[in-house]
């Protein structure tokens, strides 16, 4: 470990945050470039996957100075799905999973040292967003095989906050304990936070300092409403993933459409950008040693903003996500992909092979519409059979439905109604369509019709 990284790991979250806020952009760029060159050499020596990829492409890691030196080489989710162990450079202590678009989960490995390092980085990000050791936090991020609950909990321990690790429980359970534990910060997925706010609007609220969401986008319309219901609470979002191993983006200021990036621990790029700068987000992990990822394609569409923010922070920023290039959709409190619905519907008699799932918002309520073709007239029984298969095969999704964080509708059509072309788009997301023509023109398939 070089002296800079060793020094960084000894800092408190507060001091890490202060340094991040004060570092000149030129120094950040220099540090990022040094770490990038180091990680390329490291994976070239220790990772079976990258060693082979470099050999096959004639890449000499010692000569790579900037990402462009790697040409059109990227790591894609399918690489991890196919052989996750080929990426491992050191013995891991823990594994997390993240859903892939094919339904096969990606396995991402870490060791204890990395988890501690990630906790410090995330704690610094929360510090920049306004959290302090005096805060009392309800952590309602998922603690199952996914990563957010544990990483948030570790970050809260670094911050020395008082907290309760709820996991993804019914929002009513958190609501009942608000006054008992005097929580002033609540963290969870946006759909979960919306359901909690509905309870508070109906039964009474308490003043909160912060509502912090992640894992999916927050509807714009929800922010002002949540602020009012919770008597002045600020609504902030984080951008992270299992592959990132924590947070890349944070929202410390009054700009709900912008993320401030940790561009010292990650090297963010946007590739295949259009004339508006919108393209696919790619990142390189700069300090991971167990399973580093080099130029990983996230499939998320965004735009990088290199200029300093009016709030005074000098680091790189990016816009909120404009969509995804693949058909995995983060909705209804989880990662949803076509194979899930194919598995559910193929066990229901009387349906054709054509179906489509449409996600939209009605007010702040997230709606999942499952469109099917059939000749059956017993719609209530049909809905019961679909829900039974969902409950049997995907209990986490059913749990989210049961606790009210989204509504599901089954809509029937006659055979031949849905398909108007050779290929039927299985998953359509209308939740976050933008009215700005400059944005809409840049989002691939952002306005697909319900019967695409």
C-alpha cells in the first residue's frame, strides 16, 4: 500500500470528508490517475480474467496510463456471471449477489479489510450529506444476500451514530418506533420510504432531519411532499451497487438531479455518449484488492459533469440516471428482469407466450402492470394464480407487494394484441420519463409505447 492510501485509511470519516471537500481538482485527477495505473498492473498480475484478456488483446499493463489506452476493452456483467472466481486476486471473506438480466446472479467478493475501507468511504459520504455522530438512524436497507444493509450499517458504526438495523421490514414497524427511539434519520429504498411517508401522512409524523434513499431512483414529485410530511426533512439519494461495493454518488446539496461522485476511489467514465453527453456509466474500482473491476459497464445512462458545483464542492458530478441499456429494471423494491415474469406466467394455464410488464407512476404510487394475452374470462382467478406463482417463486417481490410499496395490476388482452413487430419488448419503464426534449432525445428507448 502506498503512503497516500495508508494515510487515507487512518483518517476518521469527518476528516476524510473535509479532505474530499478541500482537495483541488488537479490533485484529485493526479491521485485518480496514479491509482488507475496501479490497479491495471495489479489485475494484470493477480486476476486470471484480466491476465487472459490482456494477453488476448495484446495489452501491456505497464504501458496503460489512462482508460483510453485500453481501447474498446470493458468488463461486462456477463463476464462476472460466467466465471466470477476468475476475477479474484486475494482470498475473500464474504460474497454478495446482485441480479443479472438473465436471472443468474452476479457474485461479488470482498475481504474484511475492504469492508472496513468501504465503511469509511461511505461514512465520509454520509458526513458530506449532513449526517453526524449525534444522529439517530433507522436503517431499513435490505440485509439479505444483497449488499446495502450491511454496508450502511458498517458506515453508521464508523460514524458512531446511534442506529437500529431494521432491514427491509414492513414500514409500519419503523413507524411504530419513531418516537420510542427518537430517530431523526431514516434510510431505505425510495418505494419503501414513500410507503412510510404515506403512513406518517395518515397517522401523524415527527420532525426528521434526513430521508436517505438508494438502490432505485426517487420520483421527483415525492421530494417536496416528503419534506412537508416529515416537517422539514431533507430528501437525499445515494448511487451505489454490489459491484461498486458501496457508494459512488451522494447528494449533499439542494440539487435532486445531481450526484457528487467519489472520484478518488473510483474512475468514472461515460461511453457511447450522444451530443448531449448522455451515455453509459463505466467505472473502475481503484482500491479494491480481492475482486477489482476494470472499466465495468453498469448499463446505467447518465452524463458526467466535470465543472465544480455551485455548492462549493469541487469534485466530479453526474446527472441522475436516465434509464438502462438492458432490460433489467430496478422497481418495486428490487431488481426485476424478464426471466422472472416468464417463470411466473408459464405456470398459469390459458395464456399465450406474449406478455409485457409496464411500470408507471400514479401520483407517487408505483404501479406494476402485467399485460397478458388469453381467452379466459375468470380474471379474479387468473390474478390469484399469478400471485400464487409469484409468492412461490419470488417471495421477496411478494413481500414488497404485501407491505404496500407498489400496486400490481393484471390486464388481459385477446391473443395477438401485444405484438406489433417481430420483437416484443418485455419490460417497459414509464416512471421517470423527462419532458426536456434534449434529455428525451438522448435516452435509448425511453419512450417505448406500452405495445412496443
